[in-house]
């Protein structure tokens, strides 16, 4: 198992290098000249000489490989350059917005877990019951509604009609409710479906039948064995969603004017703030990779069979 963990950690390095290389390659091939984008973001009418000087200052007159290697060197020092728009360090600006995104991500995940785990588990235990029909309807609706539309529905009914929560902004727990619900609803649909299917599959597994033939109490079988084995696919989905949420639930942050990581990226796109775009993609790649590594480790801790298979031991 320790060898597998070491392999997984080492695999992050080449995947991260490929992701950064593709990102820098795509930006390099884009028709937007970073030097011109710099002056456009600063609202400066630049002459040709000013653009040439800025290209030299940014190192854009060097070969792409040299630029990429220099970028990697700066990334290793958490230096993503200066924002064209604010002239401040990109890493500092991203980390200052990260806390808002983390707050939103954690609250959304908590809501999703608290709602989906009991519904999905009991739906799997009691197929074709009322709660099973409810879980399937919830999964269908959650998978069908776009986040931005759900966000506007919540704003219309819970803010405009009934004045229960503020429409946008931050500062209190009430500000967190609507964006968290908007992000949590699709997650509830996915987790409920995953857990329901996993419970139904595990009920047919030999270890459940064997435990029953041994005369173990039903509560012990369900609580200790069935739940533990069934939760594994949901954890895998949770890891993927954790990466999505941490890199910014972009649409939701824009709809609710939430000052997070994703909204910062959208502003950078509109202003062609290339250092911010590069910094966002690099950090997003790192967060996705680390989230997947964390999920793999959690799955192995919960289900020893996964550790044996992936670790290569019998």
C-alpha cells in the first residue's frame, strides 16, 4: 500500500507538467498578444515601441520552451507574475479570494452529504418504496436543472418574494444560504443516485449473505459492513466535485456576486488578464490532482479490497 501511495504521489508530477505545458501552449497560440492585452487592461493607448518594450520585459521575445521553463521556475516559488489589471501579485490576489470559495465549497458539500446520505441509503435498502421514488425524482430534477437557473429561482422566491435571504454579497450566514443551496442541489442528485445503486449492489454481495447466515444482527450488518462498503463510490464522486468546487463554482459565484476564486477568473477572462488566467489554470490543475489523490487514499482506508488490488498484493 505504501508503494502505491508513493506511485500516486509521483504520478502527480508528470500530469501537472503536461497540464501546465498545454495551458501555456494554448495561451501562446491564442491570437491575443499579452503585451497588447497588458496595455488594453490598463486602458493605455500604446505605441508600437511601447508594445515591443513590454514584450521584451515579459520575456515574450524568447523561444516558447525558454518561456515555459522560466514559468515553471516561477511557479515553484509561487510567483505567477503581476495582474495586468491591478498590478498586484496574482498568487496574493488568488489566495485572498480562496477563503470565500472554500467557505462556499464546504457549506455546499455539507448540505449535499447531510441530505443525500440518508435518502440514498434508505432508497437502496427499500427499493420501489416511497423514499426510493423520492430519491429518483430528486436525482432527475437535480441533474436536469442548470445551476444558473436554479440560482435565479431561489433568488426570485426566497429573496424577492419572501425576503428570507439577501440576494448577493457576503458578511453573514444568510448570505451563504442561497449560493450553497444552488451548488448543493446537483451534488445531492449525484450522491443520492450513487449511494442508492451501491447499496442495492452490495446487498447482493456474498459478505452480506454470509453475515446473515452467521446470525449477526441486521443493524450491525447494515451499520458496520453495508454502509462502509457502499459509501466508497460516493467518496469518489465527492473528490471530483471537491476539485470543481474549490476551483470556483464560476456561474454560481457570478450569479450571487460571491467574491471567490471563480469570479476572479471570469473578470480576468473579460479583461484578458493573462497572468491571472495562467495562475488560475495552474492552481486548478494542482487542486484537482490533490483532490483525486486524497479520494484514492480515503477509499483505500474505507475499503481494504481497493488497497489490496491497487497495491498489487493479494
